[in-house]
């Protein structure tokens, strides 16, 4: 059973860079697409971007200028960086597996990141 | 951008009720639609994909239908474990979610 676990700071100051890591266990990161999704408190879900195990990426156009997603196959991890954060970036950040570029079938438990000075 | 609109936003129902949630896309997405269930403090769980295909392990009381721009998630007999928020998600062009429908106890 594939399991994902987010890790990183829970508090980030504006306009610094938010950085999270997703560790994948129970299966290899190779051969799959991996993604980040966020959910502001009490609100809906927003897709941030994905990375293929080979390193190719695609980002949400609304966030593209601030987002970088990287993969580290040696550690079976992938990561998210979101620059120039504001309070609007406060959210629970989920990592997930993107099955066949269609649906999100395995999710991490989520990591709340609060942006505040 | 493809916008997804769910209705209702909140649904009050009792155990045993048949409930339906509607999801409308701003343009045709064929059948590239998934449904997720989310409980408080938890990540969403995949229920249905390609509009009507049940994910492995999901109870058969859940079903999905529709194509083009209008889709429906139906729970045939609501169980206590089903009180949650449900999201539709299109994957015809990138990935966007509806705003969610909360199913609460009547």
C-alpha cells in the first residue's frame, strides 16, 4: 500500500518561500506522476502542479510564476517550493499520486502551512 | 479554465435516504470526471472516476452518472459513515474541483 507523508515548517513569514517535502513509502516513485494540492481553511481544493518521476513538470497557470516542484528518486521523495508567499497561501498542503494524469488515488495526510509575520 | 459548480452546497439527510449531488462543468469534459469524499481533518478519498467507474473498495451504494457538462453522484442508502463533504473534479483540461457539497445529518 502506497503511503505519502508531507513534512516541512508549519509557519512561514511573508514574503518568504514555503518549502514542503513528500516522502513516498510502500512503493517506488518511479513510473508515476506526483502532485501537490492545497486547501485553504474551510474552502475547496486547488491543484498546484505535478512532476513525473523523470523530472518533467506542469504547474497551475495561476501559480506557475512562484512554484517549483522537484523529485529526488534516490530518497523516494518529491518537494514543493512556493515563493513570495502571502496570507492567501495559508492552507493545508497535500501531496498525492496522480494516476495516469487523471485522478488522485493516494494522498498524504496533509500539512497545514500558515503564512503570518 | 474549466469551472466546476456543485449543487447543493449543503444537503441535510437521514440514514437510509437516497441522496444525489449535481456537478456542472463550464464546458464539455466528456466523461473525465471524478468524485471524492472528504471527512474533517482528513485527505479526500477517491470514490468514482471516468464519471461512473467505482474505485476499488468503494461500497456499491455509491454511483456516478452523466457526461458532457452535467454529472450526478448518488448514494442509494445513506449510511452513518457517509456524512462528509463531496467534491467533483474534472481532468479534461488540467485539474479543477467543485466547491464541495456537505452532507449533514438531518
